[in-house]
C-alpha cells in the first residue's frame, strides 16, 4: 500500500465533485488534520460555477516535499469522487497504484436535467475508470450520511473514508478532533457518526 515513509515523500490527493457538495470544506478539514499532526500540507482548488452545481476539484498534498498545490496527471495516490461522472472527469490524475474512492450517488448536471446531454451508464463509467486503476471502492455516501443523521454530512463520510484508507499519515484521533472543532456543537455528533461510518466502510473494503 502506498503511504508516506519517514515523512519524506508526498501524498497527493484529488477531490472532485460539484458545487454544494462540500468539496472545499473537505479539503480544508483534511489540511487542518494534517497540520494538527505537524505535517507540511498544500491545498489548491479549481472551480467554475460552484454555487450552481458546477465542477469543483481540490488538491491536497501532504509531506515535507510538498512545495506547491498542483497534482499532475498520473501522480495522485487518492482520487476522491463525490459523484460518478466527476470521479471519471479527474481519474486521469491517479497513479497506477493509486486508489479511487467514489460516491455512487448520482447528481445529474444541469445539461442532463435539461435534456441537452446524456448521463453515461454505470458500466460505462466503471469501465472508463478501470482503464486508469483497478483499485476503486464505491459506495452510496449520501445514503450513509443520511443514516448518520444528515445528508449534508456526506463530505465527512468521505473524510472518514480517506483516513480509513491509511494512505495519509493523519491519525484518526486528530481527524475526529478537527471534525468536532469545524462545525457548531449541535452538528458535532452527526458529523462524528458520519466520519466513523465512512471510516468503517473503507476499512471493510480494504479487508476484502
């Protein structure tokens, strides 16, 4: 499994989704958790019509040699997709030995909703992703978030999955601390539950 060795390498993570899903928030709390554990971290973001459901991608680089936020094609250890097509859109970033974690819940783009474009089938998406990596873990993170208490905690489910993958050097305890501090107290337990659910989900996948 890939990972930071002696804190000298760099772990590259790309997070893709659409505006309103919490992609930027996830990148922020991931960076805070890395800093809490005294790791060097760099964060970058590219987004278009984020408030209108447009494409959003954030990059997070962790490690001593992370001098900038850019993740080049073929260098991401983790690609996190908040939506199937958005995962596919950024899968070119993944390394050959990288891991993709994808929310299988579909959020149709505006063009599809208006009938101006067609959404690819599940098989088409999976087959295209597998041209880049065979290591893809997918689950309905929206359903998991709702079961935890709120659909708005879907990004925290994905945060739990990132930490559970063991790809980053971030301690689970530090990640949970950041989750507790990042939101108003009335949402604390829901978000911790969402984190734990995502962590458990990916841990189970890794055992299979």
